[in-house]
C-alpha cells in the first residue's frame, strides 16, 4: 500500500536521486581555472564544455531514478519490490565507483591539483541506507502476510 513506511523510504530515494541530475559532482582546480564535473560532462568556469563524455553516468543516474520511481508502485508484489531494492543498492554502489572513476579521469586528463567533492556525492550512500531500510520493511510485511496465511 502507498501509505506504508517503506513507501516513504522509496520516495526519499527517488527524490534524492533526482538531485544527482541537478548540479556538479566535483570541482577540480587546474592551472587555468576550475573544472566542474557533472552528470552531463565536464565544464570549465565560463561554461565551455570540455572533451569528456560522461553519457554513461547520465544513463546510470536516469536508470536509478526511473527504477526508484517504479519501485514505489510495485507494492502489490512485495518479492519484486525487495529484488528491485537489492538491485538498486547494487546500482548505487556501482554509481559511487563510476563517480570516482570519472572524477579521477578528469583530474588526470586535465592535470588537476586536487578534487573538491560536492554534497551530491553522498547521495548514493544515503540512498543505499534508505533502500536497506525499505527492504527490511517490505520483508517484514511479506513475513507478516505469510504468517497470516499460515494461520488461516
């Protein structure tokens, strides 16, 4: 049902995942200025697009957002909802790895001095925690329904 606590967890994951599509993930200072790395590419401070293709990152973020949204409406099939939660946890862990890869790639390609991560980088970690909490609540409901059917 849509008013269950796990729905709030899944809705929070969806909203947090949307924030990944809104701004930069990292700021990398270089000799000529600064480079902003976002889901749609790397940009220098005036806004000129640099030669870095990050479309896999954009696709990855879009898949996570879409699955998080769809998972809210699978409340009638709790087993599917639990599987998608586990899959989303794995996708978010992979997302962290992909973010790290692209930040490292841009830093080495443009000879950056350091990396200043933005607050959006912690979103996958928070989403993984919320997905785990949602998984536990969905599992609790599934066990309750099975126990009720066993008594009947």
